[in-house]
C-alpha cells in the first residue's frame, strides 16, 4: 500500500520515499490511519512524498494477541485482521518467522523503492532498526556470515539483489525514525547491532508506555552509533501527533538529508583533490 502527498520546497532532487512499518497486531492500512498526522507533516516539507505501508506476512491467531477476547471483532462485528512481522517463541528469545517478515519488507523495497528512510512503530520499530542495519553494506553482510558460523542468525538472502550476489536491494537509508522500538533480545541476532547501526536514527519513547518498557528501547538506542537522538513524549504506546513531536520528526528528516548532501560534497572534493599518478 503506497500513498502520496504534496506541498512546499523539497530538500532532495527526487520525491521523498518512506517505508512505513506497522506494529504487532496491526496492518499496513491500520498504521496508515494511525500515522496520518505524521504523513501530513512530512508532506508539508516534501512535495509529492510517497509512503509505502506493507503488511506483515504473519496473520495472528486470537491466542497470539494479548487481550484477544476484547479485540478479535471490530465495530462491524467482523473478525479483526491482525498481522505481525514475526512472532516470539514461547521462551520469548527467538523470533519465529523473522526471515519471512524480512523477505516481505525486501519485496516491498524491490517493488516500490528505493527508499530514503524508514519509519517504524513498536515491532515495526524493531524491524526498522534491522532494515537500516541490513542495508549498510558488505561489512555488515560479512559480520552476519561470521556469526552464522557460531550459530547466529544468517544475513537474509532476500536483501541481496540475487542469491549469488553481494549487492544489496538498495543503498543505505538516509534516516530511520523509530517509535516505541526495541532490540531483539537474543545474542543470535547480534549481527543487526554489532557493529552499531550507523544510519541516522531518531527514537521516540512514551513516558507512559506500558507495552514496551523504556529499558528495551534504550537497548536499541545504545546499538546506534553517534550522538543519541531521543525524544520522550508524555504518552503511552502510540505515534504522538502533537505539533512539537511532528516538528521534531520532520526536522530530523531535513537534518539527515542535508548531512547526507554534505558528506557527498566532501567526498567529491576529496576525489577531486587526489593526485593523478601520471
């Protein structure tokens, strides 16, 4: 599912493209409805920005959903459709279906990308951190390969251009915005976080969030390189829509894109200054 918007002056040559990853028990259309204020705020700064809202491949059973007795039917009396990118094992450390969830995201990148950035909420926030890491280049791939020999999670082949290629489905992301995110708890997933994620990342934490405890979010924050960029809002487990928090998100996107341009300019200058050996 992709949506479009339009408004003022862009900061990049092409229309901004953002990958939007929903939380556990949600879906692409539901996350679109819940993040409408954020989408409109971004569109005010980026004309013709597009947003892709894939739905996780795992349809959840009532028993998979906390408090399922009260939410398995919607207002029309129909069974609620609830999806996930993966499901935790009974022990809580292993993510069942993670390869399939990442493959669905990779397919969206191939079909609707490349994307400039990713926005994720809750389980989608965890997935956003994973996606940012997976797209950071061949050194990340090699790190996964080393850990796989020790029983670690393998680098998903779905993120390669082809099964026998070292090329990735797209270049590194320019930014990631994560709401109520967290890091995978088991050491088998350390390839996502070591070395630290270098994609510029902004984290939102709800001070009243009783679903994802702050300590879990802090673990993901600690797995990101550079200066911590964290916004705490006085709410619970949701994407805040108050003006100040929308402005923080949009300002971060602008800052990340401008920094990317500055890095590219410095690299061009460095190449131009190199001595020609003839």
